[in-house]
């Protein structure tokens, strides 16, 4: 394939791990900002607890397993911190609404859209303006039969594309397709009212990340842009945006940011 998407197969070394002096807090103006949080980098979830609402703190205390509790605290508190910075509000005072299918949104009028996903050691968060977006990250697993799973969720075209690849490439292709499909479902915010096999995305490493077909409305595929990226070794992620966005800014979460905001 001649022209690759700018963020397809993005080398991990190109994703910032530290804040730069010139760009401490990228704003989602005219682009989407994707934040990547690596929980294995010594993040102490207890230091983030204070950013949660009282209700969320109570919910965190009810998790049976410490790992689930830490995941909830880190994910929700970092989401609040970033929203607070973008909106100029106290992170603790931000209120959420949840749509009919559970997608979180701001309870106040705002053109800011966001979405969050996590898998094992990674959390990814996307922020943009004037359009819905969805994001998904997955740890690439080699101990599962991806073809057996794909037959239940992939479109016929995707299944043919997957089967055409060498066996050694099918595992990554599956997760590439899965994250792209999940990001679209999350962006639409309608649960599985559109089943995963009712639309088709590109799977091949050398293709652009493209929404190829939407059965419910053939014209809708033109309204979406897809971006694939590798946030860390062994992971694959995708971003779906329902607007004409040509730029994505990737920013690594720096734990010292807590010192800057107090």
C-alpha cells in the first residue's frame, strides 16, 4: 500500500513519555488529544483518590480485588483531572451524565467530547471538540483462537480479509480490527444497537485505518475517521472520530503532573 495513515503502527518511541516545556498541556483545538497512562510506572493510586467525588470514593471501597480498585481510581481520577484542566474546573466538582446505553458525558453544556479505555497496564483517554469520539485499547494475546472469536463478531468481508493473511499475521490483524470496531461502537454511544458484524473496517497492517462499510446507512462511513496506534509494546489501540480530524496528538501521562495542579 502506498500511503500509510500517519498514526498506523506508530513506533512506541514517538509517543512522548514526559512533559515538554513548550507543550505541557496540549489542547484539543482542531485535533484530538490522546493521553496514554502506563500504570506499571509506579503510579500510586492512593494519591489519586482525592480527585474522586464522594460517591466514587465509596464505590472504589466496594471493589473486592485491590487491582480492580486501583484501576477504577486511576482511570476515573485521571479522567477528572484532565477534564478539569480542559474546562477550568475543580476535578472533584465535574458531574457526569450517562446516556441510554451507559456512555458517560458531561452534565454541563460543552463542546468537549471524551472517551476512555483500559487494558491491563494501560489506560488511554481521548479528548476532542465538536464531535463524538470513541477509543479502545487491547493487550495483544497469543493464547486465544482469534478466528473462532472473529466468526461471531466480524463481518463476512472482514473474515475473508483475516483468512487471506498468513497465520503469523492473523493475531495482530484480529486485534487491529477489534479495536477499530470497538472504538466506533463506543463513539456512537448506542451499545450494540448496531452489531459488530454490521459494519466493516480494514484489518491489514499496510492499509489505512478505514471504515469500509456501514450496513445501516451506506453513506455514514464517509463521516468517520479512524486512527490506529501502538501505545506500548504488546498493545494495540484505535480512535474513531465523527468529524473531519486530520491530526492526533499523543501525550504520555507524567505522574509529576499532580505536583503542578496540587
